[in-house]
C-alpha cells in the first residue's frame, strides 16, 4: 500500500518506522530517534546514546540492535532529527547491513518527511 499526502509516496510500513522513530525521540527526550526494518519485517527502534564512554547516533544504535538480534539485511531506515540530512556515518551503517539501495528516510521533529535517499 502506498500513501500519498504530505509524506509523498510512502508505504504504510515506511510511515510506521517514521512514527516509531518520532516516538522514541519524544519518549526519551533525545536529539534523534530512529527505526529500521529488517528482511523479515521486524523493526528496531532507538534513540541517541550519549554516555561519557559511548556516543552513537540513533540510526547507528538501531542498526546495531538489528545486527545484535540476528538481522541479515535491512529493508528501510528512518531517522527523526532536526538535522537537514543523514550523516555519512549513519548512511554507511545502513549500507553495511542493507546495501547501497536501502532507503534512508529523514523526517523532522514534526514527523514530516524531509528527504528520502539511498544508503549508497
């Protein structure tokens, strides 16, 4: 199913990971929230990690959670942030697990899609 609206032509599953990413950001009070969907349709949701000894973006944390849970690849990734684009490091993490054609969706804090790019 493809939904057209203020989100462009996103399917229901892509809208779902944007919503999950937005919820993680708000619930945890962190700068970013992210969600990824693996090859089986499972989703992994994370927020920014900022410890003295460990700093990870929300998207890299979500990718790490997918890998740690046995995911073999990714179908899509979403990050909710005030940033204008996904960082090279975030896209590289998605590319490492999902390949260069994996979509990376960037939405603003309001949940509105800003840009959709591939990990490559």
